[in-house]
């Protein structure tokens, strides 16, 4: 599932071509990706801004908002022919944008205002201040990994980047968030920003289906230090990377480097 770096990569490409453009037409195919109200045609509406909101692509028009979550297999592609997996397409001043989704776990939400589900999400990991991050972590008595995955805590992190973050911060994923020190949380906040910015520069991680708007894969998967490396030697100490399940998610960590 695309996480913050992948969605940010897509949003930056969309913004270049769509910001200020006018919707010429929109076509929707019946599918599970439209939950709630199917978006209207929007002919003549213009794009005020394209931005990321957590794992959502948020397209602000002069008459409402399109929020797109790509789920596990969703793709937003420029100028491609229709396929049996095309769920929606929009024409913006001659630029064709198509939403393809094989498994239909993605979703498109329309609203005259920012959809309520998005408004309830937590702060962005790249925008949250250090002190707010520390205070929010200390206010919960849950495991740090499940907390980082909770979108009302911070929005946009998923399994890949939480595993990578905890390794870089040298924090065991089973630790309680309330039991972490100011120093540990400061280091985590710093590594969170560094990790996400690095992953964005690499165009995100292509583990399975993710590609950008041109169909290109990201390359950050080559930089993963623990995610997907269960049983392989730690790149720092050589100990085998362990895989356990936390919050029903596969969790990768080094029992030596993260024994804190």
C-alpha cells in the first residue's frame, strides 16, 4: 500500500500538470472504489491545489474536493488507454488522468468540503513539531509500533516506514510509547523526517504494485534495512533480522540494535 513517500511522489507530479487546469470531462465505472457519493462530472471546475493529506491525494477544486486513496493496487497514471481495471478518468485541459485499481481496495471520496474522515487524521509527520510529537507519544500507553501506525496519531506512516524508522531510531517495536525518554523520542522525530525525505527523493518504495504517474517504480526498497529482510543478517551488527506480528502486522527488527 502506498505510504507517505509514494503518495508525495505522485502528488508532486500531479501538481505540476494539474494545478490551475480545468476539468473537461470525468468518467466513472461502477466499482467498490466509490464509497459514499460518486463524484459529479465536474465539467468546467478548475483545480486550485493538489496536495497530500496523509496517504490521500487531495485535489481541491473551486467547487469541492476529490480525495483519492490508492489502497493496495491503485495507480494514478497520465495519458494511458483504458483497461479493464480503469475505475475513473478525468480530462484536465487535454491531460488525461486515469485511476486503475485491480483489487478495488482504493477509494475515491467526493465532498463539497474536505471529507470528515480526512479532517479526523493526525498531524503530518513532516510538519509536526518535536514537542507535539513527544507530548502525543507520552499521552498514550500503547506499543510504539501500533501507535505510529494509527492515523489519528500521525497521518501517512505505514508498515514499511514504521519498521524502518524504529530501526534507525534504535527502538524496539514492542516498547510502550509512554516509557520512551525525551532523548529517544527526539531521535525518533529526527529520524522520521530524515527517513521520509530520503524516501521521497528516491521516488518511494516499489514492493509490489506501486508506480508513479508515468508508470515508473520507486527505488527506496533498495535502501531498506529491516523491512522484508526477516532471517537476513542485520546490516549493522550481523544478527538475524527477526519477524514478529504486532497489531496483526508483520514487524521486522534487529533484536540487538533495537534492544532498548
